[in-house]
């Protein structure tokens, strides 16, 4: 057993702290969709000229 044992309330506080500290997960599909829409807008503007 470890020297410092946390009860369930303490464990929940620790997990909440770490969830706030971790960066947001990178969503590749969402990023690609965003890039695609930006590209299509730019392409449309070029053809309109």
C-alpha cells in the first residue's frame, strides 16, 4: 500500500484536476473537414473573379 491513500472524494478531485490540465484531443477528421471547407471557399472566390 502506498503512503498516501486517497478516498473516493480525493480521487475524484485528482481526476477532475488532470482532466482540466490535459490539452484537448486532436480530432483529425474534424480538422480535415475544416481545411476542406476553407479550401473550397478560397477556390470559389478565385473562380468568381
